[in-house]
């Protein structure tokens, strides 16, 4: 289990590094380089639009790789998704800017971002099922949480590289070539991930399936459509919180509040580091008290915290911004630490790779793709805190809270506990 968890964590860290490096670049530099004819605000919106394309591709990736995972096994998904995402990320670092090739520059950016999302849409299902289906039932939440640490590690890697380049290069050097370096580094990381994953074995639950689903997506839509919609709605607030903190806040803080880029990135990275460190401990609580219970607490905390988050962030004071980000991310991880065990347990093994991944990645469209765009448009250039962003996030949190309330508990022994009570 330790070897499997390490391979799963490393793979998700690498793939989310690829995905996050684009989000950071979109917040900092892609607007002027690829949309120079736009105003600064419109350029940022356009850059976040290309960012959102990756989320739209993720459900398609979950369908494609989910089909492979339910028909051929979880292992091929892990290899194929890593190759696709890594290759697309390296290619982003090679795309000429608008000044060099005109409109083809943003079009290439859109295509490569789409391919990134396609690969990441398959990664989550394969990585999570690798650990969840090998893990003993009593500790499934703990072991399955290791892939959920991967996004934090990937984010810290991506932003650490960007922070180092921002601090060590002039603005002209960073815009000319510095922003490309993290994308090129993705090739080295992808090779390392492939080496870690080449010897992993197929999961016993997949091998135990007597009859494979011929068209897994058809069975999911026919038999589990309500479950897919509820899981997608449940996931939305987690994505909205994370990309509000990691992407929109970075753009808003540097452009509207005048906070130094390195200060904003340091505040966000510190909060993400603590969030990643607490993930397995929250997952152990899920093994003890139930997946649904933690998700309800996390969503409830999000409902209460969105207005304080925006208020603290709008001060521009590093310590206050950090506190706002940290509490929001702790609410997020209270939910997402157990999701890697919760979602697979909701679906039968024959369609699990497709069902769990589709629900998870549809939530990304609802909460991740739209949030930076909507928040940027709502915040605009008005004076004072952007309370409209807080209202938007609170509505999403209420929707997710309602969806979690309609889902069943899946923790082993939960039914027995309920009967005894």
C-alpha cells in the first residue's frame, strides 16, 4: 500500500503541476502575451477563458479514460493520462506569442489546454481507484487520500518555480522567456512519473469483476444519472474555493490591490501547504465518523466563510489574506480528503472508473471553470471589497451542501451503526 500510495501521489502531483502552472501563468502573464489587443481586464478574462477550456475537457477525458479503465483496467489509464498531459504542457511552453504568429497563438493555446484537461480528466479516476481498490476497507479513506495530496504538491511545485523565476528575473525577462521554463520542466516530471508507475499492478476489485460493462458511460447515464448530478453538484464548491484562492485571488491581488506578485504567491502557497499536510488526518476522521459527515461539515463551513474570505483578502494585508485563504482551504479539504474514497464507494465496480470520474470532473466545470471568469467579471474595477464574488461563492456552497445532504453514507459499517442506533 505504501508503494502504491507513493506512485499515485507522485502521479497526481505531476499532472496537477501541469494543470496549475497554466492557471498561474494565466493570472500573471498570458493575457498581455496572447491577447495584447484587449484591455487589461478583457485580456485577463480571455486568459481565464482558455484556463476554463481545460475544465470543459476534463469530463470528456473522464469518459474516454473511464471507458478504458472499466474495460481494460485502471493501470493503462495512469500511463496514458500522464503522457497526454505532460506532452501538452511541454508544448504550451513552446507556443509563439501573438506578436509572432497572430491569432494562431491563442488558438494553439486553447488546443493544448484542452488536451491538458483531457489527460487530467482520466488521471484522477485511475489514481484514486489504484489506492481505493487496493486498500483495506477500514482504512480506505486514509489510503485513498494520498492522491488528494497530489494537487497540493503539484500546486506548490508550480508556484514555487514561478515564484523563484519572478523573484530572480526582471519583468521583461519573465515575460520574454521566464514563464516558459515551468512548462518545459513538465517533461522531466512526466518521465519521472512514468518510471514510478511502470511496475504497478492491477487492482483486485477490477480483476474480480465477472462481466465488464460494454459501454460504461451508457450504463452510468441510464442507471446512475441522479448520482452523477448529485456528485457533480457536491464537488462544485471545493473547486470554486480552490480556484478562487489559487487563481482569481492571485490576479485580483496583483492587479487590483497592488500587492506584490511574490507576496500574493507566498500567502497562497503557505495556505496550500498546510491544507496538503492536513489531508490524511481529515481522511482518518472520515474513516472514523463517515465520509458524508465530513463533507457536510466542510460545505457548511464554506457557506459561513465566503464573506469573511473576501473581506480579509480585500485588506491587502499578507497575514489577514493568509488567514482568509487558510480557513477556506481547510473547509475545502474537509470535503475533498474523503472524496477519493467516497465517490468510488457510491458506484459499482463495473462502472466505477467512469461514474466517479465523470461526477468529479463535472463538478470542476461548475466550480472551477467558471469561478475565475465570473469572479473577475463581478469584481471588475470597482472600489471596495468585491462582495458580489462572496455572494456567488456562498450560493455555490449552499448548492453543494444540499447535494451532500441527499447522498448516502458509504463508510464500511455505517449501515450497521445506523441499525444499532
